[in-house]
C-alpha cells in the first residue's frame, strides 16, 4: 500500500513538472511571437513612411524629415551632386542598429541604388555630414554615432559612394577616428585624439594624418600638440 502511494505521488510530480514545462515553452513562444509582430509592425510603419516621403519628394526640389520616436531621417535633393537628385533614408530596424538606403531617379521614379545595414546606432547623437572624403569628386556620407564631452570628438560611420555605380562602401577602419576632416589640397583626412590636460590645464591632442591606400584610410603620420 505504501509503495503504491509513493508511485502515485511520484507520477503526480512528473506530470506537474511536464505541464509546467509545456506552459513555460508556450509562454516563451508567445513572447517571441509578440516581439516578432512588434518588429514587423515597426518595419511596416518605417517602410510606409519612407514610401510616403519618396512620393512627396519626387515633386519637391528638396525635402528633409526627421523623427526621433521611431527613428527615421530622410533627405532628398542635390545632396550628392549638384546636377542630380537623390534621396537618403536612415532608420533603426532595431534599437541598436541603423540601416541606410540610397535612392536615385530613373524614368521619373525613385529606384533603390544601394543599402547597407547593421551599423551601430545611437539616435540621440545622430548627425549627418556630406563631404568628399576620398577625393573622387563624389560626395560621401558620414553618420555620427557618438560625441565626447570635454574636448568634443565626433566618431561614427564613414560610407563612401562609388561615383559610377552609386554603391555604398562602409569603412570600418575609420570607426575610431575622431573629428575626421578631409583636406583636398593634400588629399589626406585629418583626425584628432584628446589625451586630457597637462599640469597647466592645457589640452593635449594627437593629430593624425590619414591617407587612402587601396581603398582604405590608413594613418601615415601623427603629431602631439598642446592647446591653451
């Protein structure tokens, strides 16, 4: 009798644990499903908004839009070349990454030229700069990710654009270069690193001279300076 009672109790706990496991799995699956719906809904809203902006931009000389809540930045016009109309959108498909899409006009309609994703994102410090960083007479794109306090150092993503195909190239080697500034005369890109204060309270900086070598920006010279 005692043996039978023990068996019944053991069977009860096995059944209970199995049911609990199934319940946990069901709950986890439900949570994942909810996240998937939320992500899909977010992407639909972003895509719909981008499509609407493209529809408006086709008849506008220039258009600029930004939204911080569900992050989206859009700009159109002669942003890359003075005689050509393009559109650029930057948005966050996740909380931590940017996707960049570049459009051009073909047959009086917008066409996607290229896109690149998986870029580290920090929307609260987002800032966009257009400049010719590799001196091929084609405007490129710099997206600021962070800016330091004290001596302001901007770091971010440099995306160069092929002047023939319009394709984007990400330059991971420039990710830690601060305050990049192209110098067309020397065809170099100058960057800065702040090393703190000296005993006199003066700024200590390292100035880097960077040059394009086989499609990559490499440091060729550095100089230590002191600023009052």
